[in-house]
């Protein structure tokens, strides 16, 4: 069945993005390497950064591979990372740090709260050995959007390395990477750019990359080696996901055709506001009340004993929509994403399907 993915990635792609994958490419071919270089340049342009200050590195694997590549490649033996956590993806950064035995401190707040610069400042005062801050921008555990500005300013003022997991936000909301002085920003091919899964990408400050060139703890995820090879002519070190790369190249063109990041952000924001409004009219309450991001929303299970998520999920799927179960650790939720090739008419149709389910499930 042809259905709409209402998830934060993989997501519903256009027919033209799918069509772009119908070509087989050799990884050594000049045309393919040129496409890789065009992608790298375009991502710098979308980030609003200069090629002299930043570079783009593409890395095989999902977004988590990109995050792990950064952590395992740039955190040195004398570094101490402060990890901001308010959801599963912040906790994943902690798990990676534990696995590599990186010196780290965890600053965790509730899943419906955002990390505060004032609290971070106090932690830095107490422990001057901290040299880096790592955080998630859009925490898709809940749909909350963490604020970057004050924390970025703190990192810059203190001379700390600033690592941002912008997996489900880059390309879908304006981020002034240079003004925020982000040292390493990680995102993925299957998120707001609206490509398909297969690789992550890292926007890296060249000076920090060079300074940390000998820290890599793995071969496959060695960020500097990947950068050095890719800088020459666009060649990936190991076999690249060629079809995914072609799809992403097409998706970048379609982002331009839509009007760029701001216009895409406005579409996502419209989708999200409409979704939350219509769901609340049906009695479904959002988990996040402040700092809701425009990408995905967590809804609390309704109080009616008749609600069964598996039945709800199957009803939606049979009617053309697939959603995510919840990841909130304290309460039962389900999540509905509104990014990808999704428009207000899709939201209206979804809500009608949910309304029909509600009427039948709670009848009597």
C-alpha cells in the first residue's frame, strides 16, 4: 500500500527523488564524484558558512553513525565533554561517550524541559576541566526544540568545542551555523532535506578538524581521513551509498525550488500548528507545552480505557498513514511527524481518519 510516513525520517519523499535512484553509478566515476562535491558545497551554502572556515564531510551510515564519527574522532584524551540531555538522542550521545571511555559529565533535565545556559554556566564554574559541550537541537523523543543561542554564546566565550546534533532540524529551520560558532554540526540525508536513508553529513570548522586530526579511535568512522580523501576530488574512502547520494542531490534541487530553508520551515510550521490544533479539538493533548518544535509532536494517550495504540496504528496504516510509537520514558505517548513531502491537505485527511477512529473506538 502507498502510504504517507508521518515520522521524523525516514519520511515521505517525492516521486522525483525516488526516480533519481533508478541510475547505477560507479563510485570512481568523475560524474559521481562531481555530484558529491556539489552536495558538499550546497550544504555549506545552506548553512550560510564560508568554504574557508567550514567544510562538509559525508559519512556512510545513519545519523547516529555521523554523531559517533564526530565523538570518536575529535574528542581528545585531554577533553572533557558536557552532554546536555532531555531525551533518547541525548542519552545516545552519553552511551557513545561511555563506550569510547570519553571523559564526560551529563547535564540532564526532564523530557519536557530544555537545557538552561545558566545551569551550564554554573557547572563550568565548578569544573573548569570541561572543554566541550554536546547537545541535540531537535529532540525527536518528544518533539521539543532546544534553544542554541545562549549555550552557543557560553561555549564561544569559554573557548569550548561546540557539537550539535541537528539531525531532524538542519534544512527545516534556519540555523546560523557561523554566528552560533558551531564547531561540528551533524545531520542526515533522510531528514529535512527530504532524501532517503544512507549517509550522514558533518559541517566542520576546518581549524578544529585539523587540530584534532590524530584523535580517531576507529577506521570506518575516521572523520579526518574521510575529509582528507573527499577533499581531493570527491571520492569516498569506502563504498558509498550511490543511490542515496543521487536522491539527496535531487532533494537539494527541490529544496531550492520550494524557496529554500525558510519556505520549507514555514510549510513544516504550518503543518505542525494545524496538526496540534485539530488534534486538540479531538481531545488529544500534546506532551510538550513549551518549546514545541515544528517537526514532530508527541501526544498523550487519551484517558479512555478503550484506547489501544496497536489498533490505532493499524487503523491509520490501513487508511494511508504510518506514525511512530512514543519514546517518552515517563508517560504513554505516540508521535506524529509532519516533515517530508507533507502538506496541510495531508494533515486534514489524517485528522479525519483519527476522528473516524475515535468515534468508532469510543462508541457507547
